[in-house]
């Protein structure tokens, strides 16, 4: 189904949207939906791209979310052939999820009906939901930018430490949930050296990840300001690399092409040596990809056929997860 046709079928007031990465022609994602149970994000990553649109504020459940999601599902407008990303602009497992359980409720609605779901998160809490994820058409990609706890706490002050995320990946993998890694983004000078990249790749691989998507940091005025406030020693170099030598591409300052390619090739070489499938995100180098998709959606197993009427959740949870099909 073409993008416009999928979009047209949805209506205003919906919470499920056709994924549109700010219209970037460099995006190589397959056609898919995006669903964000929360707005704002308590992980407060300095480099967050979404804050230019939604501001910097803690995670809050979307207004009238449950009623709107049920309406989207029950109206039959969602094409079950397309997968649903949860989530693309507000992490689905912020600390608040422990209390609200909104993402868990979302999975309880979507997975027993046979929808395909790709979780994108930094929240170690995702492992809590492995009982649901392991029985449905679901995969998880975890973002880890560095294994250095101190550096991670400066870059992603509200997110769990990297070792907790790795532990969560392992728990999911052991439960039978396919998992991938987002090494996204890589920062020049901070996390682009061979040791830093290898450390993340090795930790996630050992925990069960077999796919990685990599990107370089792209600067927007608001996220660059936050990064330079936290790392004033990078000011001169970053302003030169991004503002003077780099390129303004589709709403972002990119690093110079040669440097970007060099970083991505380094990551690919290390990833391949560890047996990963490799992809990049909004970089414009699709020839570097060895994975069938750039977002990891090929990891989603086909365990259940789509079915409009959902049975009892207890029956869904009582199923033997077994081996994924497809
Ligand atoms: S977890 Fe994602 S949405 Fe949340 S602040 Fe970090 S980059 Fe932004």
C-alpha cells in the first residue's frame, strides 16, 4: 500500500499514525505505523530530535489515549500487514510506565489481535512485558549509545544505565523475544572511537542482539545547544564540523560526508566481525546495509495471524510461545 493511501485511511484524532520521519528523503524505513502512548519524555536525552517539536517535558500519558486507540483498532482502518513502531517520539518505557502501565495495556490490545509491533526504547522496564512480547508478533530494539555509565548519565540523564539495558535485552532474548540494538547516535570525539563502539556491540551481541542500526549525531539548533552546554570542551570542534564544514540536510546539520562515512564504516566493520546484520538510520548510504530492513522490523516473528476479535488475555498468555514462524 503506498504511503499516501495508508495515510488517507486514518483520520484525525487518531493515535496510530503513518510513520513520517519529518519527511526526510534519507529515511529508508518500510511503510509502517507509529504509536506513542506518552507525550514528552522523561529520559531527557540531550540529543533528542523530538524536542524540537514537542519541547522538553516529562512523560505524560496522551490525552484520552485508551479510548482513541480502541477506536482506531475497532474501526478496522489499521492494515495488519504494516507493523506498528512503539514508539518513535516518546519512549514507551519511561519511569512513569511503572505506574501507568500504558504501554503494557497497549500490547495487551494489539498483540492478541495479531498486529505486528516493534518496540524502540531505552527503558530497561521493557523486560517486564516479555510474557506478552514473546507470544505475539513482536520484536524489541534497544538504544545504547555508550557503555560508559558516567557518559551515558550525561547524555541521557533520565534513562537507565547501559548495563541495565543490556540485562533487559538478555531477559527478552532468553524469553524468546527477537532483539536488536540501536547504536544511535554516535558522537564524534565522544563515542566514535573503536573501543567505545566495540564495547556496545559486544555487550548487546552477548545479550542476544543480532541486528544493529547505527547513525551519527545530527544537530538541530536546540539539541546542539544542550550538547554544547553539557560538553563545552566540544564547542569549537562541533561548530566547525557541523556548522562550517558539515551540511544542512532536511532540517539537520550533518557531519561532513567523508567523516560520517568513516564512522559508519568503522561501526560496520566491527559489527560484521561480531556477526551482526547492519543498517544505518537517515544517513543516505543504503549501500552499507547488510540487514533486510533498517529499522529491525524483519526481526518481528509471525506467531499469530491477524484476528479482529480478541479472546481472553489469560488464553493468550497461556499459549506456548514456541518457535517463531516466518
Ligand atoms: S528516549 Fe528518545 S524520545 Fe526520549 S528523550 Fe531520549 S531520544 Fe528523545
